C-alpha cells in the first residue's frame, strides 16, 4: 500500500470511530474535541507507525472535517487564493495570482461535500436542496458562496467561493497595485463627498465590489448609510450610523422571498442619507433610479457591463424588466439620476484597472450623452484625462472644487 493510501485509510478509520463514539446531543468544546482526536491518533501511531508530520497533519484535517469546512478550510485560510471552484467531489480548482490551478485533493464522498454545503448555507440562515437547488450565501469571513445542486448540476454539487481579503482593500492599496493613480482617487473623493450618484461597472472578476467598498470610505462619517445586498459582502468600517440589509430566499416553510426591490423601498422609509446597493441586475434598477431622483444623493451601486456606455443600455433593459415605460422616459430618468460611471476591467496580465471615469450628462437627441473624464490608454498604461466635469453644482453646493489638496488641476 502506498504511503498516501495508508495515511488516508488511517484518517478515515479514526474519523469513523470518533463519529460513532461522540454524543452529538451535547455541546463539545473545541479543546475537548482536540484531546479526543489526539488520543485516537496517538494510539494509532503506536500501532501503525505514523510519522510525526503525518500525526500533526492528521490532527488538523480531522478537526477541520468535524468542526470546519473539511478540505476547503485550508484553501479558505490561504490569503493568496481568491477563488475556489468545486465541480463535484473530485474536481476542485483554485484561482491564485490570477491563474486557474487544479487542486490535487478531493472530498471522501459526495455525501461529505453535501454536509459541508449544508453547513455553509445554514450559517447565514439559507437553505438549499432539490426543491431549491440554487443559493447564494456567505461564510463567516465574508467570502461569497454560490451553490448549485443536482439535478440542475449534472456533474455533482457545484460550489463557487469568492474569497475577499480579511482586511478590506482601501483606495491607498488600489493605488499601490496600480488600479488608478492618486490624482484620480482625490477626484473621486470629492465626487463622493459632494453626493454624486455613482455606478461602478465591469465584467465578472473586475473588482467591482472591492472598488465599491474602497469608494464608500469617502462617505462623510456622520451620514446615515443603508447597504442592500443579495449576500452581505461589503465591509464598511468608516460609518457609525450604518444599516446592513440582506435579501432572503423563499423556503419550504412558506417564507416569502425578500428581494432587493423590497429592501430599497423599505430603506427609503429609514431616513437614509445614502443608499448603497451591492449590485443591480434586474427590476430593482427602477427603485434605485427613483431613490437617486428623490433626494438620496451620493448613492452607489455596481452592475455588469462591457463599458460605461454599455452600462446605460443594461440599465434601460433592467428598468423595462420592472416597469413598462417608453424608452425616452427611461433615458431621461437615467440622465437625471446617475452622475458618474466608473468602469473597471481586467487586463491580459490579470491586473484590475479603472478603464473609464465617465460623466452622465443630459438627455438630448433621443440618447443620454456621456462625457469621458478619464480613459485608460494601453500605450501609456495610464488613466489619462479626456474631458472636464460639466455638472459642478453638487461640488459647489458642498463647498468643494476640482482642485486636489496639492492644488493640482485634475
């Protein structure tokens, strides 16, 4: 028998013994469980000849299997891993340094994978089963989880985990990694402080949530802010008067779903200064635009698109999903509500950059006019100035101007 098979066989036997002996009706302290694991491993090591390193590794793995997320715990604790993709019990891929890598480990059984899935979703009061085979959830460390079960997923339970840094990435860090320059961050700081309504657009994995989180740190600390998300991911630490709302799925007990639309309408009755919607992807765009148009200046959100211009088309489509309005009326609403679109992208070298900062101007000639303020140039590899901000009324009302602290013109 190969050493790895020998090790796995012993580990499996110890786990089965522990599961058979433990009284799960009683709460067992972490220290007590570790003592029981140590006792089993020590006795087995004397009988079977386990190496010291194997004993240490086995202790860790058995504890993870019984109290944490089994083999996934090692990946979740690794700060270099940004994405974990489980395609059934044996096929696990990770994203590390922007590169997709197949991981050599797998779950002992599909039943064990299903147990881990139930543990993850129950931790945030969600449910997933054959009747409701798709769910979004989050882990205790803020990681985003998406689960798809059989019969929808043909090759077994599918779990996708987007891991976020334990310490939220701020604008200084984004400048450090080259996502934008300091002059642009100071410009955006003034826009956020003055209450411009901003949408952050980009493709999957372009860093929209990270950028939204960093941008929200520019909100004046004394304001009342309400965040609305499908699965709570934002880590806003600079606001004291902060209310966090999260959607709820329907379940077998008859609880009706609570949608983003429901939460935006509720938030309007909670005296918010600003509303932050994690992502607009459907009919809730109607309610977000109405909120922006009814005195909740400085609201922020994100959306999927290929460019700032494409974001406008996506907004039109999303509004039509929630309300039957003439396209001209929708475009007027958009032009009146949204002030700035920040478009993010992921380049071939896997780096994430701000590609556009664009002003949304007036509705004229049956379309919404856009004014690019900064555009990323691939030849210079920099975000370069393209035009001047036209709508300066909010800046003036806030007592601000277009100068940075160093009095450089942006």
